[in-house]
C-alpha cells in the first residue's frame, strides 16, 4: 500500500463516517421528536431517560447500518473522487500516468470491506437486538392490549389466535387455538381465559400455557396431542405441575411474531431462516423466501452499485462542482433501488418465483454496470 492508497482510504473512511453519523443523527432526532411523549412517560424511578434512549437507539444502529450502508459506501467513494477532482489532485495523478482504475481501486476495495461488514452486521449484530427492534417507542409505555395477527405454527399446524396481546405480560387474552385434528374428547378448539408464553427450560420447550381451558372433555384424562410424531399439547395427566384446567401448547411462534411477523423474520439471521423453512417451523410465504434469496445476492448487488455510480464522477474535468458530480451517484442509487424493489415486489406478490425475484436485479444491473464502468478502464 503506497502513499496514494493510504490518502484515498483515509479520505474515504472519513467521509463515510461523516455521512453515516449525519444520517443517523437525522434519524435519531426525527424519531425522538416524534416519540418524545412516550420516552418521557417511560421514565421509571430505576431508569433514567438517558438509559432508556441508549438502549432504544443503540439497538437501532446495526439496523440503520444494514439499511443505509451500501448507499453511504457509494456516496463516500463518489465524494472522495469529486473532492480530488475539484482540487485538481485527480488531474495531477492522470498527468503522472496513473490510470483511473488505479485511483478507484482502493475505494472499490474499501467498499468491498463495507459490504462484508454489512453481511456480518446482518447475520450477527442485528439478530442480537431482534427483540428490541420488533418493539417501537409506544411499546415502552403502552399497557393497552394489541391486536393479534392469527398465525399457523408451521411445525404443529395449530392456528394461534385470540382477542388481543398484552406485551408486558407476554400474554394472549381470550386465546382461541385451533388444532389440525380432533384431540380425543377435547375436540379441535382450545378456548381459555389467557395464554402465557413460556420460554423453554429443562421441563418443556417454548410454548403457551393456557389458563382455565373450557372444553366438554376431561382434560385430566387426555393423552398428549401429537402432530407428525411431535408432542404439540399436554395436560396435567402427563405434565407434572399443571393444574387440571391448564393446557400447555408447544410452539415456536413467539409473541413478537404474532404482533409483527415480517419484522421478526427481517431481524433473524439467514441460516435459522433457512433451517426453519426446511423443517417447516417457518411458513413458506413468498415474502420470506424472497428475503432469504436476496440475502445471498446482496453482497454482489452492493458491489454492482459501486460500479454503477462511481464512473459518473469521472468527467474529464468538465465540472468542478462536488455536489453536481455526486448527484449523479444519487441518481444511480435511486435507479438501483427501483429495480430491486420492483423485482422483489413481484416475487412477494407471487408474480414470479422468489428465487427469480432476488436474482433478476443482478442479471439486469451487472451488464449495465459493465457498460457504464467503461471510463474506469482509461
């Protein structure tokens, strides 16, 4: 690495940090002002406002990097070159016989590093804050029951439904669970007063404990309910510690999934999603499959975006306006986003297969990137 490379990389990461922190600051200020009442009301005697804000927005930094990282990478590379061109540094390098590709190469490699960090961020850091990201500012103070989104448990085929959700207590009020088939004298429906989510421990897997179950059958004599060889529901007859009017229903569906299923999937690492689709624990909705395929394509799309936007900065010195030169890269970002959103939207709606929806943007944009990157070869 020579002096020119070190200079370009220092400029690149300085600009990257400046742009990212500016955009993050705008997001935090706008979100804070919009939710100021909720933050003030959430202050407890044991926690200060600073602690609440630190936990709330700290969890959103990895999410924001996943959202804006690729665009900031292109803008950073474009602004670095534009400033060099404005100050005639680029002209001096060209006069010394340095090719455009040699100048752009450190910036492309730096953008590749950002793309790799984006993968690590999405697979490691975002899932660490999944629970916080699936909750908004209203959840900090809201004690009002929330509307439930009925969902089939892919592993047991049980339809989980109810009147509402009380997030603070991790409860479903007036649960109505429908079994895929009759359960002896119990029937197909489990109606109760409340269903509390219990995380897995040594005595049971993840699931819901139904209180005051109303049924015509005798729960104390019911055998375990099984689906495809897996125990899906048990009573006090086979599970010690349960009361006669209680039923435990095993389920991998969490409270947050019943509130915001898609957001929960978006904050989950790729391999658990693939494993869930393969084993049936996650339903095969087109949106989930498009998202999984898109994650494998995303690093290649990130680098394609760099080669789409970076060549527009080179204009043979005709313009010294940094903003004007960088605006061309912004237009490349907009066009790039439109192509990706349209293709993914078609896959989510079932108009094209999910795999094709994720890969078509690459097939369309890579040839275009090769075409427009011709100035880099000079």
